[in-house]
């Protein structure tokens, strides 16, 4: 009898609308945002320690630390200005009329079955499903689920992420799919097109969501497809270090005044 | 069963699984602490407690995975219950048996969860089964070593040898 009741509860969750059930997930990230942030910092710092190549001299370290301190002060000042003047809205020349909502990363899941970030902005801040998310001036993913005060971002490296992209000056668009291994792949591009390692990959325009192509990543590897040698199998690395992100910006093309 | 200690343990496992466990990631796989908890309670609790804990751990897993709710609750609940009944017939005390059970439960419960997710129109990653297999094996390697720690926290006696 106990099993039957529990199973019934599980099945109700399974077939209940996602808008209703996702509230549990966002409630967890909201309630435990502090331990989750600490957990993420520990994870990030451990990962940083595993990279002995990123070492600089003592003098350069001091210079960089001072530069960082100056920039941090400047950043705080600018953030304060942005908050005061336009409710977290920023403007870029290439995205005239668009709004950018800054959001802090609460928790991230990178590498594995799901590559996603949960951020501390939601529908109350104007976020909606499908909006593009930027970091370091590049596209890192799209909003996949939204609650009132939190949202989930599906990263471009997520195995289920599929976004139309263009490579450098090639005038053809193809679908880029995440691999789940810190990269994404572009397939079905004929070998008659010249693709070089290092070429930039841009997210295609999407009316209502993206009015101008924005960089997504760079071609890291370009080989002939094993199954179909007449097309390329292109590996794309994100244009920024997604794992180390602490904050992102959500692009809102037609922000509500 | 001390349910307060269980709740604290579950929350700690959820927070660790959502962040710190990433440090241990190897070849795109990381141990699943909730899977280890599932097998621990299925093996060391009585049947009714095992059923409740299985569904609760499945629910927790659904929350931290962040996609559709329900698949992990149903699959963890089902396999945790089956494991609890199996344990009444076959003793799962030795470490290598526990490892085997963690690996099998992880893969089967994960496969069922993927199937249930597909019923909700959730896209499934092309390499989902590779990651699932890696996670199950990794958890199987780590799991039995955590059992002593878990039994200390829950105040349970763990017998590694013979039937008790």
C-alpha cells in the first residue's frame, strides 16, 4: 500500500505540467542558494588549482592583482549606475533597442548528461524561454525554463542544445549541437566550404530573440566525417570559459518599458 | 530510522551533488551520491523505510537534475523497492556485491528515467547511455567506501560479513 501511494505521487509529478513542477527545483536553488554558491566556489577553486600552466611571476601577479582591484571598483560603480539608471538594462551599438539583464550564477552543471546554469533572475526581471544568454560578449546558451525569480540556462555544450550558426564568412547556416564535453559539433557542412581551425562561429539571427549574429565559439577541430566523408565534422569550443562564469547577461530584444 | 538525520543527510548530498562532486569528474562521469544513498537505505533499512527513502531520494534527484520532475522519483522508487525486497532473499553485505548492485541499479534506474523523460518530450542526449554507464561504474567504485560513513551518521550497524 505504501509503495502504491508513493508511486502514485511519483506519477502525478511525472505527468504534471512542467511549469508547476519546476517550482520545486527553483525553490531548492533559492532556499539553498548560499550552500550551493559555496559548493560552486569550492568546485571552481579546485579546478583552478588543477591548472599549473596558469602561473605568472610574483611581479606580474601583483600588477594583475592591482589591476583587478581597480577594475573591480570600476565594475561595482558601473553596476550601481546600471541598476539605478535602467533597471539592469545595458545597451550595445550592435543591439540597439535591446536590453541586457545581468544575472548571477547560483549553480552550474557542466559536463555530463546536462550542461546548464541556474541564475538568480526570472520572469519578474523580464526573462522568457528562448532568450539568448551572453557572457564575455559571446553567446553561451538560451533560457530553457523560467520561474518568477530564477531561470535555467541550457548551455551550447548541452547534448540537447541545437542552435543555428554560421561559420566566419561562409554564407551558410548549419545546426550546432552540444556534445556534453565542453564543446559543440557542426555537421552536414559540405567539404567544398573552406573551414579553418580558429574560424569564428556565430549564432544566426532569430527574429524576436537575436537581431544580429553574435559569436558563439571558435572552430577547434575540422575533420572529414567518418560516416560521410563529403561533409565536415567540426568541433567548436565556446568563446568564453563557461565553467568559470559567475555572472551572465540575458539578451532581451524588445524589453518592456 | 532517525528521519531528521536522514533529511539532513539528503540535503547535504543534494548540495554536494549539485557542485562539489564536479571536482571528482573523470571522463565526463561523476559519482552519483544519491544513487549511493538509495542502495545504502535499500540494503540496510527495513522494507517500509526503504520504500519511503527510495522515493524521497528519487524526488531529491529530480530536483537537482533540473529537467523534468518525476522520472527519477518513479525509477528510484521502483528500483529501491525492488532492491529492498531482493535483500530479504539475498544478502547484499560484501563490498563487491554492493558495488555490483550500485552499478546495476544506477544503469537500470537511469535507463528507466531516460525512458520516462522521453514520455514528457524531454530531449535525450546522444551519449546519454555512455554517461549513465560511466556514472554507474564510478558510483559503484566509490559507494561501498561511503557506507561506513553513512551508517555512522544514521546510527545503523553495518555488517560486512555473514547474515545478521
